[in-house]
């Protein structure tokens, strides 16, 4: 009796185990199917890309729009301000001048200052824009310490193009006014009115041409303002200066020459008195002899 009961319980548990195993298999199959569907969706969505991301290849759609090209012939004004510490201000200035000449640059102004604590030299370099970066790198190789370097750029392309367009239009208007003046202006009033219009348009043309020239020069030559300084031991400024023997001798010779010059000029001024006195002396001397 017990054996039959045990066999019945064993069959029930065996059947329950088989059902549980089949249920687990169905769940894994459904999970794999969902994954495969997701992979298919991803592949379909990114089918147009190509290339490599990590170790995976991506297809690129040939119908995609190309990246926009970088604009050409930009009008950029470059400028920089820099301050450097050097071992010797005069020597560093000489080297920077040599580097500037190498890149067809020139020094526009120079100011030297000595405040008893340090020597400073401030100057402005005008360099062709294509050599701007090379000159900055060369200067950094001359100095001992870079305190700061501020580089700024200003895009004036829009203003430049606008000025060119306005100038072209004004030149066309000027040509029409000149044609009117030659062919259609018959009376004095018409001639004067047309000439006044030509004068105004000519002033506008010259103004636009001047602005274009200014922008062209600013774009062609970049500006670099450089401050060089050298620290020195403090030396108090003397309250008075004592002249050396050489300075005193020089002043003595100068004073003696000034006396001689003054005496000669004095005699020249009183030559009539000298002449009269000489004649009077000989006259009295001759009279006394008689």
C-alpha cells in the first residue's frame, strides 16, 4: 500500500518537473525572439550608415547631405597683447627685432621705462597675417617667462563685402550721372544740380574706398603689443649729481671760450669809440711834441 502511494507521488512530481522544464524553454525562446526582432529593427534603422565605431562597422548612406565647406577668403583682423619676463631687456629686444625682420614685420613704436625696481620696454610689432603664429612662437622662445598672452580675432568679412557692394553701386550711379551731365543736362540749372549730385556721390565713394583700404591694411598686417620687463635690485635715485673732473674741465674750456667770444663781440660793438680814441691820442701826442 505504501509502495503504491510512493509511486503515485513520484509520478506526480516527475510530471510537474517536466511541465516546469517545458515552460522555461518556451520563455527562453520568446526572449531570444524579442532580441532578434530588436536587432533587426536596429539594423534596418541604421542601414544607411557606414564606417567604424569601435570594432563595429557602420554603413553610410550615399544620399546624406555633405558637410558644409569652410568659407574661403575670410577677412580676419588678428591682434595680440603679451607680457614677458626676460633676463636682459635690451638683448631680448634686439633678438625680437631680428625675428621680426625675418618675417617681414616692423616695429611701429617703442617706449622704455625705468622705475628703479625693473626695466620695461613696450613696443608694437606689425606683422603680415600669414606670419602671425610663427612670430608669436618665435618670441616665446626668446623670453624667460610668459606672464600672459591675449590673442583676439575680429571677423570683418560681412562689413568688407557690404562695402564692396555699396561701392560698386555708387560707381554705377556716378557713371549714370556723368552720362546725364554729358547728354541730357541742357540748362545751367540742370548742370549745377547734376554736378552737386556728382559731388555728393564722389564723397561717398571716397569714404567707402578709404574704409576698404583701412580694413585691407588691418587684415593684411596683424598687431602685436609686447611688454618686456627685467627685474633689478632697487637703487635709490640720487638727490644731487656731482660732476666729474672731465665734466668740470669741459665746462672750464667752454666758459673761457665764451669770455673770449664776448670780449671780441664787445670790441666790435664799440669800434667807433676805439677809432675816435686812437685818433685823439695821436693828435694830442703830436701837439705836445710841438
